[in-house]
C-alpha cells in the first residue's frame, strides 16, 4: 500500500497539534523531533521505507496522545517562560519567587 502525501500531511498536523498539549519543555522537544523526522523522510522514494515511516509516525501519535492524557492528570503551574500575559504578570511571578 502506497501512502498518499495528503495522508502524511494529515498525520503530521495531528502530531504537531497533539504535541502542543505537552508542557513547555516536552512540547519544544517533541515538536523539534517531529519536524526533523518528517524533513528527513520527505524525499524517501522506497515504498517499504515510506510505509515503515508512516507506521512509526502513527505509533508516535498514539504514544503522544497517551502521554498528554497522563500529563493532564498531574498538572502543575505554568513556567515563567510560558506566561503570555503583560509584563506585569512576569514581574509579579518573579517577585513571588524571591
């Protein structure tokens, strides 16, 4: 079975979307690994290797989905680098730390 490009694109988007549910450090790591893996396999023409890459990406998506569910069960507060509010929010977070 030859995997179509649009199926790979859909899988890639699902991986990215699901990875964005991770906490900051895991999120950045997983996004980088996903992008690197897809760039590496982008020009692959061997149907067997393409199928293996697709299956591995599907397994990775399932793993990330399970892990994000587990992470949601044991949530902690956001890191300072994750705050997207005004500068005052960062300043108040720093004052609380001291």
